C-alpha cells in the first residue's frame, strides 16, 4: 500500500493550514484529535459519508495538521500538535479555543473502539 505523504514541519504552510480549517467538519476532527490520543478512523463519527470523512482526513494530513499511520487494514490518526506549535506558536490553542467558544465542529465525535497500539 502506498505510504501517505506528511509534510515536514518547515513545509507546513499557513495558507494550507487555514484552508484545511475552513470546514466545520475538519475543525470538529481537530477538536476530537486535540485530546492527544491516536484514534482509529473507525472511531471517528461525523454526519458525512465515509468517503467524505476520508477526504476531510486527507485534507488535514496534506496540510500537515495530522499524521496518519496504517497498521494492516486499519488507519490511525493523530494531531501533530507539537509540530504545529513549533511552526506556528499558539495557533492551535487559539483555533481550539475559538472553535469551542463558537461551538464549531460539535457534530464530530469519537466512539471508543479497540485500544490503539
């Protein structure tokens, strides 16, 4: 299976990050992933088709917001919070606080599944 591309920290562009965060579902995914845990894609719940959820996760990964890891047939995703903090200090804190204040992305949740390795 093809390995997913993850931009290096210095390659993460502000415009790419902001574009990725322009959708409420993607903001909701970031809110869920902000717990610092790695989540299986199957645990993520959003009011969209699985193919659309996969698209949103790819947009976040391509922008450098998340890191995806494949293990067999399962995929896991984690927020690249430390990398984002190094590249854009304080940005994720501001985004997450505003998203919570404005209740953006509340329709996205996580359903606990089997423990991540």
